[in-house]
């Protein structure tokens, strides 16, 4: 008689467990109904107290966030979570370049042409520029202070990755590619710092953390880039940049622009620094980029129309220096990255020596051809003389006999 009651008690207990979300009660003695009701009321009161405490904690948290937004925020206190990692819906953007499909075949490498000045140009240089950007962003953390502090191991990995996909084996090509990587890395770092300063709270700044940087290092980096001392330096360089005239070459650069102008021109020697600068400050519709550029381009046209010398190899005396003033130490305008007066002078001497050698080679080839022609004439004369003598002797012998 007791067994059915136990089964019935277990069924009732299971139903009560489902209603109260509590584990099923398993025991030899059935719990009393009044005790269960009392226990349920106590649990309900405890849940209400816990809910009120949670609401108070939320209110305190929201008040603390409002206070933090009104005052200076403490950096590096938030981390990415699965719930707050990215907004559910946001505007789609192009995203960073990946270049995963370039030179998949290990036996086929892209060819890159270089100018006499040691700068890449042509179709291969476009793919090279698109590839080195994602590569350096992936392997070089932006928490490193300067490009000079990047270890040789990382630079070796970068160079080997480039060599696996491009026909680059010379030392000067390695120097040029690593310098290009350094410029792209600094540009990427500058964009990240701009986004950090544009963020409104710590969570947005943490969401900007690249995958190759751990949260602790990222917090230190954000703290440095949002400090007052860094802002002073940043404002100083921003003011310098405002005084510059922007160019319209985008990622093409001055070197590729100059090479395109030489291909379009009948005489490459007519493509001067001034023409490259004017072209780089002109939009596709032919209008200058701004009023300052318009004034400079007008003065440039007056210089070209004057009697001043146009074809000079000295950058201190050409039309561009007369228009914009002397170049800054260590760089030359409209000549690509890393071009200085000393480097240009070395290349000019090298080019002059190569030109002289080519001219001498042409003269030597011409003399060799003339000597070969003279030798052929002499051979023909000797053959004619020998054949005439033979004919004369044969005729005398026949006359005698």
C-alpha cells in the first residue's frame, strides 16, 4: 500500500520541481506540503532581494560610466567580450587588403622593374605595393616605437616572404622594399592612433586592438597615445602638414607618375621635377587641388615661359627650387621616397658614367663595323687580283703550247 503512495509522491514532487526550477527531491520520506510552501516563499523573497541588489548595482555602474565620461577616462580597464566585441549591425566597409591570391604557384614569381634610381615601377610594382602592406601589418606590431627598433629576425621573415612571390634577389632591392615597408607601417600606425583619439570610450578603443597585440600591451599603447605629451607632439606635426600642398597621386607615388609621363612623352628628358610636381597637384579634370596649388602652378607656367634654364641637373637651381624654395635636408621633392641630394648626385655620376660607356661602346662598334667593311674590301681585291693573275698565267701557257 505504501509503494503506490511513494510513486504518487514522486510524481507530485517532479511536478513541483518543474514549477520551481529546483532539482527533483529524492528521499524515502515525502516532504510536507506546508514546509514546501514556506520554502517557496523564502526563495521568492530571496530572489526579489537579489533582483533589487542587481538593479542597484546597475544604477551604480551607469552612474560611474556617466561620471567617467564627464571626467578623464582611465585607460585600459575594458577588454573585448563576445557580447560587446562588435555592434550587431554596422555599415559595411571595404576592409584591409589581403592579397591572398598573388603568386600561389611557388614556381612562378612576379617580375618587378626598377628605375636607374633604384625605385620600383611598372605593373609588378603595383602588386608589390599591395602585398607588402598587409604583410607588414600582420608581422610587425605597432607597439614598437620606431621602424629602426624592429628586430632583424622579423625583417628577415618579411624579406623571405617577398622573395617567395617576387623576383627580387639584389641587395638594393631589399633596401628599397624594407624602406617601403617602414613607410607603410608608419602610415598604418598613424591611422590606428587617429582612430584611438576618435573613440568615445574605452570599449571602442579596445575594439581597435589588432590581433597581433595582447590586451596588456594594447592598454599601454593606448595610454601613451592619449597622453598630453603625445598630443603636443601630434599637434605640432599636424600644423606642419596643414602648410603642405596635398598631391593627387594616391598610392601611385611620384616615381610611377614620372615613368608614366616619360612613356607618354616623346622625349623622356623633358619630364622635369617641375612637371611631375604640377601633374601631381592637378586633379583629373585639370583643376588644382586648392587655391595655394593654383597660385604655384600659375607661377610655374611663368617660370617655364621665361628665359631661365630648364634642363639642369642641379636640384638647387632647377625651376622647382625656384618655385618652392630650397628642398629640406635629406629629401627632394617629386623624386620618390628616400631621395636626397647626395643620393641623386651619386646616381647622376653613375648615369653619366654609364652614358659615356654606352657612347664609347657605340663608337667602338662603329669602328669595328668599318674595319670589317675594309677587311671585306681587301679580301675582295685580293681575290680579284689572284683570280686575274691565274687567268693571265693560264692564257700565257695556252699561247705557248
